[in-house]
C-alpha cells in the first residue's frame, strides 16, 4: 500500500497517526455491543492496546485472528467473515 500511495503520502499518513490525540477516555462511553477483531502479531496495533480497549468498552468481546498482521480482513478474510457472522 505504501508503494501505491507514494513516499510523500505515506509519510503524511504516518505523521498523522503519530500525532493523533489520545481518546482513550471516550471508550467508557461506548454503550453498544462491540467486537474487536485483532491479531497478536499486529505490529501497528499491539495486543496490549486492543486489550486496553476491550477492558474499557462495556459489553465488548475481543477475538484474536491467528497467523496475520495488521490487516486481518485482507490476510484472513474467511476467518474474519466467520468471526463476524458468529458474533452477529
């Protein structure tokens, strides 16, 4: 994806991610059932962050997708779709 958008745009995206404000305090305001589908191998969003989110969102469920990185829907689409279908 970085190659497709080019070095300048990729740098802009990374800069935006690094400088985004922390909104963790808003997690406790989420009232609807929430499914977090993540990978333990994700280097962009480490498991600790996902576990923090799940701990602070009422009525949430945390599911790990094995053998993939940050983009589980592209890397393991069948497993992600099955997980979503089961949850819904």
